[in-house]
C-alpha cells in the first residue's frame, strides 16, 4: 500500500469516528497554495452533493485533485484531468470513488436514456451490463473505471472505493 492510499484510509477512519475534521482551509493555506498545488492523490468521484472527498478523507486545500462527474464515469475529459494531475502535478495515486444510493446508477438500472443523462447512463451500462442490484452495479462501475484508468496510466496506482453515504466509511476494492 502506498503512503497516499494509507493517508486516505486513515483520513476516512478519522472522518467516520470524529465530529470535527482536521482538513485545513485557513487563509494561510489558501495563500500558500495560491501559486501552485501538490495534491498527493486524485479522486474521481460522483458529482452528488453528499460526496465530499475533502471531508471523506479528512484533507484540506491543495491535498486532493478532485474530479467530479455524475456516476464517476471515465470519459475523455476525466482522463485529460487525470493526465494533467499525473504529468504536471506528479500525482501518482488515483481513486475512483463510487457511492451508495447513486442516482446515475439508479437511472441506468431503470433504463433512462434521454438527453445528456443518456450519455452518462450509456457509459455506465457498458460497466454494469444487465445488473439490477444497485450495490453490485456500483461496484462494477467503479471497477470498470479503475480498469480504464489503469490502461491509460499504467505507472500510476489506481484503486476503487465505495463510499457509504450513511456510515461515512469507504470500502476500498481489491
């Protein structure tokens, strides 16, 4: 396990157990990061407002490079963002973070294909096939994203995780 992944796991344990977070969002940290950033991990996650990576992993400004898209799908824009973090910011750990009760997974299972949402559900359908159980579909979607990122960035540590929106715990996938 890398130092980055260990740090994320410990941050999540703290988030689950404590009522107050330690992530630093102070004026001093904002000023210190004004001319650049050195995030230790990339987190590709859903745009769901209940999923806040900085809180979930107990991190502050400049520590995570967060990419948010409904259903945490991996398309060209997301890969481009990861490429920027890896090549320019030298970030070597990527987490694909799905979550329980995901609306995009639910929409895919229900067969919603209209409009721009349909582009997302079509991408998720490739990952989950005919799976109808949300928890399994969520895991399949995360693992599909992990596979795509590993293929594009073989020198980078890529892991998947599922965030439980009730307990706050992240289950890292193997």
